[in-house]
C-alpha cells in the first residue's frame, strides 16, 4: 500500500494510531529531515527528546530488540554496565 503523509491521523482508534505513529517515526528518521531538525534544537530540547525516546525504548523494548531493531546490530554486543 502506498503511503500518503496526509493520512497520518491520531485519536480515532488504536490501530490507526499505531499505523500513523509508525509512519510518523519513519518520516522523522529520514536523514535530511533529522539533520535539519537536530541543527535547530537547543541542548535542552535535544536532552528532552532523547530522554523521552530512551524511556520509551526501555519500557517497550527488550535489550535484544533495542540492539537488533534500533541499533541494527546483527548480533547484539552488550557493553558492561560500568562502560556505558
């Protein structure tokens, strides 16, 4: 199915919210857009954004899912706690 960004919609039902959220995340992850927005964020805004996303990752992803799907590691290489 082709995607039209104008079809992103929140608040109708869980299925549409999840689909819209997935497309929203895909759009924000485009390299040029990410570089443009990040160049305009203050240090406080960067901290707020990364803190929010990190908290959601910790709440909803296992450590293996984080390494496999977010970091795109083929086989997760976990660092000892003290080196993070």
